[in-house]
C-alpha cells in the first residue's frame, strides 16, 4: 500500500511518531494548566491560529506540525516559574520579571530533552524576540527570528488581548489588531499595510472559517510584530 505519510514517518524524521509527539505535548500543556492554576484554552487557541497562518503561507506538512506543536507548548517553561509569581497581583520587581522572562529559555531546554518534540524548541525559545532586537532571550532581530516564532508571537499577543480574564474584558479583534499594528510600526520603523498576503487571508479556507476571531491582518503581523 502506497501512502503519502511514509516519508514523514521515516526513522530519520524528528517527528517519526507524530501521534506520540501530540500526546506528550497535550500532557505538558495540561501539566502547566494544572500546576499553575490556569486554563489550556489560550495555548490551544494560539496553536490553532498559528497553524491557520501557516496554511495560508503554504508551509509544508512538517513545518506546520513544528509550528502547531511549538505554539501549543510556547509557555511550557512556566512549569519552572512559581505559581505565586505568575499570579502576583501587584507590580513585579526587576528580579521577578527577569525570572519570568526565563520561561521561554527554560521551556526550550525542557523540550530539547524530549526526542519526539525537540525540533519545536526554537519556536518556544524565540517567541518573545522582537523585530528591533529588544526581545528575549537572545535579542534576535528581524529575519534572525525564525518565521515560526514570529507567527506564534503575533497569534499569542492577539489571543491574549481578545481573551477575557477575570480582571478585565477582552478587546475586540479590531482593537487588538490596532494595538499590534502600532507596536509593529514602532518597533520595526516600517508602516504595516494589510495588502498582499494579508488580503489573501480573506479567501475561503482556515482563516475564512474563523474570520470572526482571526482577521487576515494577522498575516503581515506575523512578519513584523510586537511580542506580548
């Protein structure tokens, strides 16, 4: 029997056991949610939105899996951050903020030790980098930041803004896109226009089906973005 899955499942592939990779990723996301008193909906939404962007950008099957799993696990490093610090109601000290910011590096190091997931580590490590080099942990700039990490940065920031929290109402998609656009313009020094690939997101497909939550404007913002 001939199947298109065979090359992807070859022993040389870092995702030879894709189902195992998915199961481990879901278990890790649930572990973060359980131990930190949070909910997994944000991680699941970021994974779905990131994959939708990847589909519109015509990424290959393996790249889409790297993107989706990296997005799902983008905050797994928070397992190493005390819950009291994550949920602190008052302002963070400089030391506390620096400790929390280590979550992307801690998460990447954790995932590097899991054979079926190790290729997604760069997505996790770099999803808080910024176009102007002011992000963390490595201060990468512009195209130095992996495309997958740039996509996750945009979708992470977008979902964080539109999602309601116990202490605030979520912003509208229009407001969230406006905030992302202003931040992208300020940090890149370039105007962000919603032409080209942004307009293509309006056609039928993954983004078209969830357009009420995922404006096509997020496509260009995946290239020049403001990390949350």
